[in-house]
C-alpha cells in the first residue's frame, strides 16, 4: 500500500485542526469497522462557511482526508460544500489505496453532518436538503 505525497503531506501537517467553541454546526461520524471518529465544526455567515475545523481520531488517511475536505469547503457556500464528494477529496489527494477509500467517505459525511446540525439549530429539517447520512 502506497500513499501519495499529498496524503503524506496532509497527514504530517494537517490543516484546520482543532475545535470551534462557538460553532454554528458540529457533525460527528464514525466507521464502526475501524472505529475511527471524525468531528467537524463549521462557522457560517450568510450561507458561507467562513471557518471549519476538525478533530479526527483515526488513521492517517482519515486525518489527510479531513484536512483536505476542510480545505475544500472553507470559504464555500453551504450548497457548494454539500456538493463535495469523497471522490473529489480523493482526487485532490492524488488518490488513496482501495482499503482507505472509506476514510474519504467519512470526510464527506462529516461535512454533511456539520451542515445538518447547522440547519437543525435553525429549526430546519436537514434531511430534504442534505439527505441521509
Ligand atoms: Fe487503524 Fe483506523 S484502522 S486507525
Ligand atoms: Fe477507517 Fe481510515 S481506516 S477511517
């Protein structure tokens, strides 16, 4: 199994690590098979994700995909962020080994979970907008 240079870079020096205390949305997802957990915090202003941070307890690929996913949604509108796919995260990282593809799925789901929480806090049912996570 070989990791791309980009994966190694984001694993060794992940971007947007941490918590946002006054976040507008927090999403947590996990994979029961590997036990890894990803938590994402978003700050939203006028439908734009002005800040995003993550805490991931998991493998190197989970950390690298969290880092890349947060980079990709930062400064984007909520509808743009919801278009983020695990495939786009993998491509931005120059690929992942097959057994690590689910780590990128977790990153996509974590963003969606944070957006869902953002809608819920505003009294809006997120399911029709975000879909099932
Ligand atoms: Fe070992 Fe995720 S499988 S840390
Ligand atoms: Fe499960 Fe990476 S091995 S998220």
